[in-house]
C-alpha cells in the first residue's frame, strides 16, 4: 500500500519509506496480630509477590501478568503470569498456614487449593499452578521433582519413585490423587498424576528474601533510588486501575517513564526492551518539529487504518512534503496505544547479509520482526524503515538487495 503526500511543506523533512510489517502469621513464623494488622501483613506479602513478577516482565522472563483476573482465570488465582513461551501460571500467595510451619495435604484441601488447581490444570496443557508461601511443603516439592525426572513409565514411577519412600510420603501422594479424582490402580491415572505434578510448583519465598530480591533487581535495572522505584511500583498496583488487565512491558514502562523513572542500559545487556528503547530514542531525536507542532494530515488517518488492518505501506512524496511529520504522528499514536514499535534510519543502520544477521548486529536476539514479536505477542507491532532510498544497491551487493526485497 502506498500513500502519496503532496500537501503543505514541512522544512524539517527527510525522505522516508515505511514498512509495517487468608493470613494469620507474619515474619518468619512469628504470629500475626489479629484483625487489621493481620490483613495488612497478608496484603504486603501479596503486593511484594506482584512486584517480584512485574520486575520479571522487565527482565523479559515474564511476558505479562494479570492481578485479580476475571472469569475462569480468577478461580484460585491471585496473580496470573504468562511467560515468554506463552505458558500461563496461576499463582496463589499465602503468607501463613494458620499456626503451622508447613503445608500438609489436609491444609491444601481445606483451603480448596487442590480443587482449584485441578480445575485450572485441566483447562489445557499450557497452564501451570503455583503456591507462593514463606513456609514449606517438602512432599509436594519432591513429587514435582520426581514427576519431572522419570522414565515415563507409570508403574516404575509408582512402585519405585513413590512406594520406595516413607509411608507419610506415600500417603501424601495417594491423598493428592484422591483430591484430583485419580485412581492409582489405573496406569492412565498415574500418568495423569505425573503430568499434573510436573505443572504444579511450590515457591517457598520468605518475606525477607522476596523483599531483598526486589531491591536487588531494582538497583540492577534502574538508575533511580530503590525506595522511590519500590514506592512507585506499589502505587502502580494500588492506584493504577490495572486489576483484571493484562500488564505487559510497554504498559509498565509507560507508567514508569511518566514518573521519570528510566531503565538502565548496560553493556552486554541481552534484554530486548532497553535496546529497542535506545534505537527508538535515537530515531526520534533526529526529528525537529515546527514551532507550532505537527501538522495534522489526512494521510495520517490512512496510515492508522492500515496499521489497524495489519497492512504494509509506503509513504512517498517529494522532499519537504511532510513524510517525517506524518511518521512522527504515527509514533505518537503507537505510544498512546502502548503499541510496540521499532524505528530505524537505514542510512545509519545499514542492512547487509540477511535479516537475522542484521538484527543481531543491532543488538537483538534475531531478526527485527522476531524481536518485535517477542515483545508484542498477541498485540500489533509496527516496524518503521526510514531512508530506504539512501541505500544504493550495486552489482556487488545485489544478493543482499534481494534479501530485503529491493530487486
């Protein structure tokens, strides 16, 4: 799709082409005070769990999180985490188990944890569940490890890896199967128990350790004071009107940027987001708008329609006709809609060899399209290639021209 611009002239223009491709206890086993203080301690632990997972979004371990999800995702779920591979993990955060120092099968049953796990795990194979708590559940951890390290034979798993242990351990497994509506006399049900156990995680994190981990990540990823960043993230969770919504890196970064908090870009950093931000900032710094600001053009509306319809387009026109201004309006639109984008000037970032090699030279894990997809997933993304006409293909590099579709 090509859009020709031939309206008012903008003196600050470059030639451009566009391609869119429930809690009773707190600190370390100490009893919580009853009433409001107990609630606050439980809420504090859950908020720290949320912050921990939010930082993993910036770490690019998580793709997104949802706080207090709605519908089926709400059942037995405090935090819904989606990792970079699209696996969804339903997390429950429990700061204490009444006055006990560990979790027993009866506790998991009494709090309907096993029941909700069974529901979520049977929805599809791309779901996992997790209990996050300062106190342990060693039998559940051992069952997960054994189910993850077995030869896949149901009888070997039950007779060697289960029955070859203490009676208390065997009883825990049998009761687990009962709560999951499984019959251990049936090989298929044993196999199903193995599959369920592989997708059940117990994450034991003390209140101290999770807080220290949060502080370490903040100091590593941000230039700002850690207490200010921590308080900003708490405000985002409590006052940001984000519950029930999927939070990805662009939404979180937009909020942090509005609070004047920027990510640190470090040498050798393998994360995609800081590298994209650096490239986009370099691109936008080259544009000098008119004193009156951007001129609204009807071509911009056509560009937005093309983006919404997932179409590729080229903006063309004579020098000074407003192509760069139109592009800047598109970038403003992307940021307003929290739509990931990558903007490049091809006279500065010259492509050669192939798309993957060029992407790696730019600091990405692969091609530009692969990199943007890793950030956008099920959202739309925009790739802007500026100064396409600055490339002068000769016979010596015509093979590279074919790679980029210039022939």
